[in-house]
C-alpha cells in the first residue's frame, strides 16, 4: 500500500510536467464526463418511460443527451481546473501563441499577442514585454495595469543574445509556482524566434534604405561627372576659340602682309617675320599650357611626386612640396595618379582664384595602403555650411570612382586644408628604377 501511495502522489502522477501523465489524466477526465452524461441521459429516458410511451421516453433521452453535449465542454474545463488547477489553460495559450507565430512571424503585433497570452494563460494581474533596442527607444507593451515590483522576470534570449524580457505581476489566486515559471520560459523561448525576426526585418529595412540612398547618390554622382566633363570640354573649346584660334588668325593675316612686303622688296618684311616668330612661340607656349593642364607629360613619364614638383614652378603663388623621399620614382596605377593630379590641379586653381593666399604647401605621403595628398594655404578660407559649387562636388565624385575620400578644413580667415586619401592596393606599380629607350625619350621631350 505504501508503494502504491508513493507511486501515485510522490512522483506526481497527477502533475502535468510529463506529457504522458498529462495526456492520461486529460483523457480520463473526458471519458468520465462523457460516461456520466450518457448515464444521465439514459436515466432521464428510463424515468420518462415509467409515465409515458417508449417513443416519448426515447425522444426525451436523445434531448437530454444533446443538452449534455452543450455543457460538456464547460464541465471538462471545470474538471481540469478542479483536478489540475489552471495550468492547462496556460499550455493552451502557449499553443495558440505558437500558431500565431507561424501564421504571421515577425508581425508588429507580436509583443501585444505575447503579453496578452502570458497574462491570460497564467491568470496574472498584469504582464509586460519589453525589447532591447540599441540606439533607439525601448519598445514596451503591457497587458493589464502594472502595480508594484514584478513577481517574475524571464529573459527573451536567442542564441546567447538577450533580446528583451517578460515581466509578470502576481497571480490572482496566489503566488507563482515553479510550473508557472517553466511556462514563462516556454513563452520566452517561442517569442525569441519572432523577436529575432523583428530585429532582422528592421536591419533589412535599414540596409535597403542605405542601398537606395547609395543608388540615388551614385546616379547623381554620375550625372555630375558627365556634367563636369561637358563643362571641361566647353572650357577647353572657349580657350581654343578665344585664345589660340584668334592668335592663329592674326598670324595668318600677318603672314599675308609679310608676303606682300616680300613681293614688293620691302625691307620691313624682315621685322614682320621676326614678330611672327615671336608670336608663333607665344602661341606654341599657350598650346603647351593647355595640353599640360589636361595631362602633364611629366606625370606619365616620371610619376606623381615629380609632377607635383614640376607644378610648383608654374604656380603664380609660392608653393612648397613636402614628401617622403622614398616616394621619388614610385609609380601608382594610371587612374590613381590621374585622379590625384586632377584633385591637386583643381585645388590649386581654387587657391589662385579665390583664396588670396601668400603661400601654398603640398604634402604627399603613403601609409597603410593609401596615398595621402594635403593642400594647405594661408588664404581667406570660406564657410563650409554654404552650398558647395561644382568644383568641390566634382572632386568628391572623381575620388569616389577610385574609392578615395575628401576632407576639407577651413574657416573665415583661417586658410584652407584639403586632405585626400586614395587606396592604392594592387594599383601600386613600384619604383621606376630602370628606364627603357621609350621612357628616356619621353623624359627628354618633357624636359624640352
């Protein structure tokens, strides 16, 4: 007898921790209720047959059975609560919450559903679900009216990461039991996947917005690059039309005049030829200046540092060059050198036109796989908050094509510092120590 009592009560045969025992008790209760209702229907029919015909007794018995089916579910629920307490309601809510996750995973109503199911399932005074949100407001949903400190707090954890917590008020019929806390842990485990999906959806939305912004900026950058190239072509066309072309027209007219003088044997033709020679030299120098501004030969033949040093002697403002001697003769990829030169030329042009500087310093360095180019002047500076012109915007767009960055430090009366960083990576060619005949010839042409 003692062994039977221990087996029945000490091991908790009526507990609901183990699915087999819970299923056994659950089915036994429902079979018992069904048998009792059937016996009552038969009893009612038998009593009716004592005072009425058999057909009437059968009809009464069927009606009693139908009425018993109406109240059967309530009787089963009342029996569950009487024998097992309200625990099964919590598991029913847990199952229903799992179904809602399957139907609408990651929905905005996840927190509301979770708080409601926890409060109803455990018959709590209130339940609160909160999520950890880095860098933003903390999402909190409460079901019921919180009062006092939480009776229990369970973390919502996904693969070792705490995503939030479930806080519970007291039960309406007493303190929380160990079974209630286990049920809370089940709720938190189910909710963790849904909450993680919410985080993934938010991160995906943020990444999509970033991609859209980058695509829009890329399209705008391409448009600005095309517009800048068109503007540069028009500028060169104006220089050729208004400068070199007019000089050539004038030389052509003067050549005709000298020809007439020669035909007449006029001694002034010699002076005219001398003037034409000087004008031709001036025109040739103008053409060389235009070609140099587009792409200096020294950049192709000797490299970036030598091109910067050569530019210092051509600038209208005194210019000092600071560079690591080890960079002399070092070559980078053609696109890298051309981009760096374009930025340098544009920055120096801005200094001459707008800065009113008395001196300029250009620094060239290489570190951590990037070349650094810094152009400083002691000019008047400008306001960075005002809208930028196409010049600075064009520099940023040009640097974007090689993955470079542009930083401008300036202020009214403080001068301007333009800092450029361009990754070299595989575009680094190395030191140009050996020169072939073609390179020597090219350098001789550049020196000329």
